[in-house]
C-alpha cells in the first residue's frame, strides 16, 4: 500500500513539472546585416556564425564599390569574400542578398546609373545565383524565395530599390519641411506629387502578384528604410506616394505577416509604423557590419534602439500555435543590445 502511495505521489509530481515546463517548438533563425567595407576586418560576421543561423540576409551596401569600373567592383567583392569571418559565416548558413547604393555602383544612385546591368551580373555571380533563376531573366535583382518549416511558410521578398528608382529630390529650403526639427543639414526633400517612382511599374506588378500568394510570414527586404519618418536622408518617406502604395497593396491583397528588414543607416533600430485599417508594420534595421554613424536621426516610430555600434540582427521564429517572432541586435562583443518580441497574430488580419 505504501509503495502504491509513493508511486502515485511521484506520478503527480512528474505531471506537475511536465505541465509547467515550456513546450518545445521548432525554430527558424535568420540573421541580417548591412554596410560592410570590404577592406575592414569584420569580426561581427564571426560572431553571427557562432549562432549558426538557418539563413543570413545581406541588406545592401554589402561592399563599398562606388565605381564605374567593373573590374574594380569585381575585385572589391573578392576582397570581401577573402575575409575569414565571411568564409566562416558562409560555411554555417545559406545566404540571401539585395543591394543598396554603394554595391549598386554609386552613392545614392538610382535608375540613371549607366552600369547597372553589368553590376547586376557581378552581384548575382558573387552570390551564386543559379543560371536558371528568374532573377537573371528580368531587369533588376528583385526576387522571392520560400522557406518551409513544419507546414509553415516564410515568404522572403527581396526588393530592388535602386534599378528603377527616380533620382532623389535635392533638399529645397523653400519646401514646406519642418527644418527647425533637425540639428544637421538635410540632403533631400519629400516628393509631394506622384510623378516619381521607387520600385518601377514592372516590380510593382510583380510584387502585387507575390503578395497574393499564401504565406505565414513575409519578410520584405529593402535596402532603404520603410517604417521611419522623413529625416532628410534616403528613405521610403521621401516617396510618400510609393510608401502609401505599398501599404494599400498589403491591405488590398490581405497579405498577413509582413515585416520589413532594412539597412543603410549605420545604426540599428526597430520601428513600428501605425496606419489605419492595417496591423502594425515593423521595420527591423541592422547596420552596419563595419560602418558606424555619429548620430541617429529623429524617428518617432522607433521603439528599440538606436544601437550606434556595429551590429547584426537575429530573428528567431518559434513555431508555436501562435508563432513568436523575436528580434535581437547583437554587437561585435556578442552582447544583445536590443530585444523585442511579437506574436504572429499581432501582424495578421
């Protein structure tokens, strides 16, 4: 009898512990980063490799090419590839990539850059894009990839914010811009009419079809920040009609699970853009792998950061019944400098 009572007690304790223990779930991890000078050591990529992410997305300014000489551009990619930390990370994960201005070819360049076709071929070859890839069959580098996990789908949307983009509008001191908000010189003004484009009609048409496809989470990679307010530098906010067009496209296609991944600015932050009749649009910015900046611009949408030291971003998706998406910005000393979590239901219709 005593043995039976003892066995029953042990069973009760076991059940109590099991019920309180966190339930295991499958996980997908994705690293992100941008702004890496090919001639500067990159210990941050070695730190990223230690996390063994399933995937790593380079978000532009992957090198500082800044040239019209394609031999020079190609040589700079090769110097980046020779970095031991780059090789270490490449062995650990699968790479995806987009470009921004400096690896596109020129600072703040758009569709008028004369060597964009040649630059594209160098970019695709460096990142081992297959000869059969759709990316090689159209102008620009926009693309979509699908990641499957436990019956769930991540749609990885790789935008091209350079090939088709009209020139930025130089700052006009006479324009209705709240100049007194800024403690630095502004480079560019807002386009107040809709006679300019950022993505170009071909890419817009493609994106509309892509957003109709079923997916649980959609990671929209853009070299230019989407979720920040206007700050006088490059951003989607300089093209508010294009920014609103994408917002309306998400609404009209009922595309749930959209998250923006961006680089460019030489600091890390997480922004949250609230718009009517839509879930919050989060913009996770990681920059830079080697580059830093002396200040962060005003951003009323910022909810984490700014992290002014070199950093990479880590997204951890825990595939629970209502999946959890964790964001971290990690520095070169392996310190987690910013953390934020949401559930998929928070960014769903």
